[in-house]
């Protein structure tokens, strides 16, 4: 998984609680992304980062916030988890360059009861 | 206009046959078109990718065909094997929106022995 770890790998939580997912990379790549994957929707971008403290919204950002205080870490926070946020969350990284390859982490399965 | 439409949703192929998955896009700003392979419980992994100035790229049994005028691209898997059974996603990158990647909804491929 190209030096990308996600924690936790599985989490069950209750509606209304805050949840933070962590993505850690050892590749020193500039870009980091958070996606959610749901049946019938493929991968949808939540937020992305193009550098330390530089983040922007993706397609499905409502109810999520992110922070990137170090190159290697990108945190995704669900401010008040809802059942509609039950999903598998993937972190990805890429570097600006000719190939632009995007590498994905192993995913976090989140269940909101 | 950032959508990438993928078909079919699922595909069943006999061992040794050819698997073909198609994608279409609208945004001519896209500059990089990767295909990802995902096995259950794993993150997507880059399979093969192409840039719009090339009409075809082949890597082993996997070929991307790219039709710039029709804004379509497809993945061909020759001599399909049971180990190719996975979900395949096409994607497109927009360099003008923070290097965001836009994904198709995925195709579940089953190769029957």
C-alpha cells in the first residue's frame, strides 16, 4: 500500500458522536485525499490537501472536516456522525509529476449506529 | 461535467475470454486516465493509465484504448483469468481542480474457470 496506513481499520460508533480517522504516509507526497466508497457510487472525494495546512472540499464534504499539520498526516473528522456516513473510507496520496499516480491506503470501515 | 460514466456495472467472462469495460467523460480538461483494480477488503491499486495524446497503451494482458474525439476510453483484459476477478474503476484527473481524480462507479468482473 505504498507506505500509507490508516487508523483505525474498523470502527463502530453511535449517531451524534465525533469521529476522527487518521491517514499517515511515509512517501513525502504533496497531495493527500479522503474518499468514501459506497455501493453504486464508486469512490467520491470528500476533501483533499495540496500541502501542509492547504485543504479544499471535494464532491461530498458536508459533515466532514480535515486537517493537515504535517506532510505525513491527514485527519478526517466527522463532526457529528450520522448513519448516512456509514461507509468505507480510503486515504490516497499522489505527487505532482508526469505520472500522477495515486496510491490508496487499506481503508477504514466505519459503521454509525 | 466532472462525471465519468462507466459501464457495465457487472461482467461475467469465461476463462480465456476478453473482458471489456468502457468509460466516457465530458470534461476536456482531464489530462490523465487511470484504471484501478480492487480486490475485496483492499484499497484500489493502479492497473494501467494513459494520457490523452496516446490512443492505446498495452501492459501485458491489459490494454487501454483511448478515443479523444469521442471522449471515451476502455479497458481490455485479454485471456481473462479467475485471478482477474475484482472490481475495476476508471478515473480521470483534472489538473485545474487541485489534481482531483473523478471516478467511475465501478465494474464487478467475474471470470469463470
